[in-house]
C-alpha cells in the first residue's frame, strides 16, 4: 500500500526558492530609528566582550520595531521559517560590537545555547582547517567547502542564526530550502521513499563529540520527519547517516539509498533552494526544524583575518512545542556537560593563554 504521511503541510511554510528570489519580502530593512536605537545600546554595552556575557533582552531594547518583531517571531515559527535583517553599517562597528548586536537581536527570539564543548555561544564560522589541523581541537563549523542541505542537530536548537562579517573571494552563498516543500515533493513523486524518512535512519555522531558529551557515538534510529503537537519537524543529518554505515552500525538498503538520493536532489535543486549572499552586516534567522541549510562552494582569502567569517547563534525558543524525543539528538543535558567542560578548561587555563 502506498505510504500516507500523517500530515501534508500547506501555506507559507511550503515555498520554492525560484519564487522567493523574485521578491524581497523576506528581507527586513532596519529603519533609521532602529539603527539609532541599536547604536545607543552598543554605547551602553561598551567594554563588554561579545563572546562572554550574554546580552539580555532588556539590555538591548528594540521598541522601534516591536510590531515587526512580533510578526517575525510568527514568521519563523509557522510561516516561511526564515528572514534576513539588512541595514547594519558594517564599517560603523567593530566585530565585537556586531557580536553584541547579534546577541541582542537573538535575545528577542530565544535563549542562546552552547555550540560545542568549547562553551561557545557566539560561534565563529570560518575555515581555519589549515591552521588548526587537529580535527579534535576544531569546532565542526571551522572547515570550508560546499555543504549539502541539512539541519543542525535537533533537540534544543530551534533557531540557527548567522551574521556575516566578511565574505569569501567568490562563492560561499547561503543556501536554504523548505523541508516542508521537500516533504510534499517526495509525497507527490515517490510517496514510498518519503515513508523511509518517517521510519528513520541510524545516526552516529563523531567520536570526539561523543566523548565530550559522555554519550555513545551511536545515536540510533532517528526519523527525518516526525509530526507531533501540530508541527512537522525535520531532522536531516546526512553526514551522521553515512558515519553509521562506515562504522558498521547499519546498512543502507537500495530503497533507503533511493530515498536519500531523492531528498538530496530535491533539497539542493536550484528551483527549490533560495540562494542568497549575506553581505557584511546582514544576518539571517532560520527555523532549524522546518528549514534546511547549506552553503555554496567558495574560494577564500589566504590571510586568516580576511577570510569568510560569520557569527552563529543557536537559540532555544521555549514557547515552541518540544522537539519529538525520537528526533532529539542534542539535548539540554549534553549542553550542560559542554558548559561544565568549558568552565573547567577556563579555570585551568591562564588568562594569557586563553585566546
Ligand atoms: Fe549547519
């Protein structure tokens, strides 16, 4: 019998990149009044290190765009699932000040989360794989190259946000796609292959991550689509699926292989994906449960300080329904352990060696 999913999404969450690229209503242009309000907050926060202390919502008021914020919270939760802020004058602010602004905006959408065992809540996305060659000392997002459409680890992470500081020489566009569109295309063209994603795939996390989390590298079977509490949630961590096969945890049969092939082809298709350049000062918020993200291949600069560089936030949104347990591969306890490890490391590291 043909597979029937429990729910077929419709409305704003189902979109095609080729349509959205014709419009710019997913771009929020910061008004002169908001830019002034931001500048005043930056002045008040002078002296604060953006990597350390969080910026609280009341320390970074955005009263000039209160209506917009309410609309955007709704849009990211149940609308298209993303938007881009534009209008910050990159040259007016230092990197640290942009970090403070970014964390300030983030506080209006959720609580920021630790992104690795290094305790970083403001992550630096930059290819330094040639400088920090030891993979175990690098964060996962400190490498370069094309990234196929994926979600970040699910559980606590509701929103993934990125702010552009520097661009590569060429390429490196941000690529996003609606997981709900991918779901419906699979349903229309190959419903039985869609069924494979509801059954799930065995995932395995990297050994170094597992060790720092105090958990087994083998995550087990995780459905890529799960409908619960009125939300159709997507978790698609392709690399983790392949890692499980490489380690002999699972085999991927011909039907599963065909399903993955269809998912990857659809989600990376130029009609489905929205390809955008994030210019320095632009920042993007995406729903990690309904939006897939990736990036185009890029040619970077030689000198580290000139390389493509973005800040990243992972935000938890307490008002949203909980992510289904079956899809929660990175949970609050894991992050608490990361924070504890980072605190131990800081305590054991003299200040002069901390950078
Ligand atoms: Fe990612």
